[in-house]
C-alpha cells in the first residue's frame, strides 16, 4: 500500500501535475483497497459474532440438559433438639 502514495506524488511531479488520469486511477485504487479492507473486516466480525453466539447457546443448552438430568436432591431436615447449624440428611 505505501507504493500508491509514492506513485501518486511521482505522477503529480513528473509532468507538472498534468497527468490527472494516473492520479485519478491511483486514488480510485486506494479507495477500492480501503472499501475492500472495510468490507472484509465487517464480514469477519459478523462471522465471529455468529459463531460465538452459536457456541454460547450450545454451552448453555448442554449445561441445562446436564442440570435437569441430575438426581433430585435429598430432603434436608433440621432437628430442633440439636444445636443450631447441624443439618441431618435422611
């Protein structure tokens, strides 16, 4: 990419700034490169977001499936005759 600005200046100085066709062509090429870079960055960001969203949904779904497949917890009773903080499971 650094070749284009050098070429633009060289073409401008070479004939006293009268070679507008070459300068216009170089500016259009720079604009094309900028638009292409911007487009590729946008598409890359969209694909990354899409893939990450699918992975996150998959992880949450797997977690919920495993959570619902777990056995029911034991019934925990607190006996009033014991000291506070002692929990007995039957």
